[in-house]
């Protein structure tokens, strides 16, 4: 396997010298969309929701850096093989074990700001025994509590006081038994309670203080006040869209939630626009747009902003939250665009308009849907769960379409796509992209830039958008794009590429287009210069962690996704890659065993990589020198290699 390592370190680190200078100077260049080469097969007429052009969603993959459970100078890592949690002392790298339940798969801990609190806990999900082990990080005392059967996901609030376990069907592996799709287990103190929510739990969201938990389901958002939760309860979901926009099986549905848990913005193929939900007030605001967005992202910097991508029109919508979106909702209602409901041919659900009366009777509140009851219809005092006891939302802004199909109520595409018909408003604006056909976005960690791209058709073009001044720089990568991830400072994007199916050509070299197309790969993108560098790998990139010191070079440490079948394991699955985000230097080394996870030990300036081994195995990598030390056999704390 030396040949592969040599290729990984040298031959496959392709720095397209002819391309990089061009990328750095592309700020004033724009591309015309090639004739007949639209990613979604449409002739862009200003609407991607016409009956002859079905909506084609982006297939963006969301990536994130692995973060271990760290309390003070101690790191907690699940060890599935030993049914335990490995406890690493970052001062001397000694490893001890804390017994957990059967087959622990995930360990979570508090945010650094809360790590010294006496109430903070570390929690381990034991998938094999349907339980969570609660660990006191000061004494290592444990208590194990039961959770929902077959729960496979665990999250903890920033303060480390509350945990939530649930069944995530997206994480389920073939052959695993399904869990409850309509409940979550909340762990607090030394016990757990069950809370019933809407159908199909998609994800959970804690606010910044750990006082509030939001559970997103197909039926809406369940809002749970954790401090007053004392018993098993039902948290009725707050609708994220009005009844006429609901689909049984949506083609594409995306909901983003602000970090403070106050606002949610939804895009759905049943609506040419956005829906803003004020979660606490239970109020919806419908914002009409020229077409259904293909991606939405929150930008949180000085204030809160939403960025929506209109692929067919090659435009970006930027709006402040909530006021910019509210202004757009009022404009939509004033211009009778509140009925832009897309017909059921664009989804597999039953989309139809409510019998809501004449829009002329809606009064001054048009553009806003009140989805909640009166102020005193909130949480029950003895459960901590806010129960929505309201009737159906007031949708008086919608025309009565009971006589025909929902598509009859849609605004005529020609009438809504005329130049100048969609104006900029206070806190709400449109921006033309210099590259056509891009439908996805990734935001830098500092909120200063966005990478615009598309996942369709192996498109290699993209745009780097400056969010401070709306500047645009056009880029060309060597491969199609699946998603992107920013470092903590917003200086660099790590771009994950798609791969063409099929084996590598036996006679091709790493510079051949077919070799590049059939290899896995990531690119580094320097935001300041727009320079890029491609790194090809034999295996699919997997868990990734970021070393980001206050001063000095940031580095990415990456291992590879492990195959589901033992027969598919290759030696290259044990490789690890280190990427310097300033110099773009890339190094690689091979681990003794298959990696399971990794994370940064900041105080020791090391990265740990846990591995599959009957007695437990962990390697520690010095972030400066890349020197490695491996510990095997946790119980004996011996076997240092």
C-alpha cells in the first residue's frame, strides 16, 4: 500500500496552477448559462413551479466538525467494544474507563462556557440497552436511565443539564429495528421523562441557555420549557406552514431555526416563497417569491438574516429577520400574491386551499397567520410543555379554491416574473448571481461570506459571495460539489466533492479527468484570495475535526467513512489526512486499526483518534509535529506504542 500513500501525499495533491490565478482574479467575471445545459432541464422563465417543469431539489449534504465531550481537562469518548466511556486526562494522556450500558455509541457534554458548573453532566447513549448513562465529570459517578426503545441519537443542551434521545430514521442502518417516530426522551438530573410530539422527529434544537427545547417533526415544532418539565407529557406541535401548504410526502421541505430558538423559516414545494414562524407568538408570515427557493440559510452576525437561493432566476434573496420578511409578507398580501400555492402535481401530498373566505375580508392583518391561541393558552403548570389548544389558523388571506384544483389559485407565472415586479424593500433585497444555475449555499462561520454552488449535474462552477458588500467572485473546481464546511474563523471553506460511479481506470494517472471524476476528493478554498486546492482520496471522507488555535495555523484532521461490510474493508480505510488551512500542505499517515472517531484536545495540543480494538485503542497526534502515540488496553492503561 506504499504506492497509495505516495499518491495521496504527492501525486493526488493536485494544485491546478493554471486555474488558481484565474480563480483569484475572477471577481469581475460572469458566466453565461450554456444553451440547453440547465441543471434541472428547465427553460428559466422566472418560475420553477410551472406545471411543465417539476421542481428538482438540490442534494446538499450537511457536514460538521466532530467535537468531543470535554469538561475542563478531561475528554470523554464512547468505546462501543468495551461497553464503556474512555476518560482521557489531557495533562498526561492517561486513559481510564467508566462503565456504561451495552454498546455506547455517542457521548455528549456541555459547551466550554458551562463546563465548570456543578450541574453540568456528560451523557452516553447506549443503543444496545436502550439507555443513557449520566456521568458526573468531577467524580465519574454514574447513573443509567431508560430511554425510548431503539433510540439512536443523543443531544445535550449547552449547559449540560438536559439531554434528549430520539430515533432518527436518517441514521438508521439496514436491518436495524425502527424506533418511536413520535416521541423523545428527555434526560434531566438522574431520571428521564417521555414527551410525545408530532410525527417523524427530524431534529432537535436547544436555545443558547439550555432553557428551551424545540423538536421539529413533519407536523411542526414542539416547544418544551425544560425547567418546569416534571412528568411524561404531550407537546402539541406548532404548525410551520398553514394547512393549505401541508403535503403528506413533500418533494423537498427545509426548515431552519435561529440559534435563540425564536424564529423558524420554511421553504416547501407547495409554496412559491417562504414562511416565517415567530415560534413564541405562534404567528406565521407568508412571503411570496418569484419561485420556490432551492436552499435557505440563516446568517447570524450583527443581526439575524435569511439567505434564500432562487436557482432558475439565478438570484439570491437577503432579508433581515424578522422585520425584512414581515415587510415582504405585507407587500405580498398588498399585491394579492398570497395565493401562490403550487398544485399537487409538484408533490406527493394532498395540497389544497382552505375554505377561508374572501381575501377582501382579511382586514389589516393580511400577510400574517395567527397559528396560536390566546396568551393564557400556553404551558400547563405541572408539565412544562406548551400545549397548542388553538383552532385552525386564520387563513383569511387565501382565496376560496374549493371549486377547483390548488394549482388554479397560483399566480400566473408571466405576471409575476416581469422585470421590476419583485422590488427590493426595507430589509429585503434581490441579488443577481454572476453564475447561472446555482441552487445551494454554505455560510462561513463568521457570517462574512457564502459559497454558492449546485449539487446537480456535476456542475463545477460556483460563486464566493461577500456578505458585507455583495461582492462576487466566480470559481471553478475540478469536481462536482456535495457540500462545504467553513473553519471557525471564516477564512477557509472545506469543499466536499461528488464522485462518479465506477472503479478507477487502470491506466489513468491522477491528472486524467476520468481518474479525478472517479476519485473521492475535498478542496480547500481560501476566502481571501479565492485560491483552491484539490486533494483526491481513495475512500469517502468521513469524520473530520478542526484544530483552530487563537494564533497560528488551523488544521483539519480527517479519517474515512467505514464500509458496512467487513469484506469491503481495505488498508486505506485506516488512513488519516491532515490539511493545513493556511499553506494547504497535506500530510497522511496510517493508523494501527480502523478509526471510529476523533476530536481535538486543545489544552494538550493534540488530536485523539479512537479506533476499533477488542481492548480499546486510541492514538494521539501532536498538532504541530504530527508525532503519534498509541495507547492500547484501557483497563490496564498500558500497551503504549
